[in-house]
C-alpha cells in the first residue's frame, strides 16, 4: 500500500510505519489556531510529509511538527 504525500512523493507502507503521526486537531491546539487554519495549511502543502489516503480521509501529520509547528512558507 502507498499513499500520496502533499509533496507528491510516494511512501511505501513500510516507510509510513516508521513515522509517528498526529492529528490536525492536536496540531491546531499546539499552534493556537483554528482547525480550519490547519486544514488550509495542509491543503497548501505547508507540512511536508503530511498525507491522507483519499480526498475524504483524515490527515496524518508527522509528529515532528508538534515540537516545531510553524508551517513551511514558500518564498
């Protein structure tokens, strides 16, 4: 099984098992922003490594963003 990551790269099931993930809700709490804001960040691809299996599935966000939560900004 593979999943498309927001960067367009593909991860194998083995690669996904070696990374721990958090939810958009938990990230929103850490950032102090609304859940809608986190979803906008995710849709814009500002959290590399975040993915979902289908357009309607839940987001999986690498836990590294809980300790460094600011999204990646495009120049």
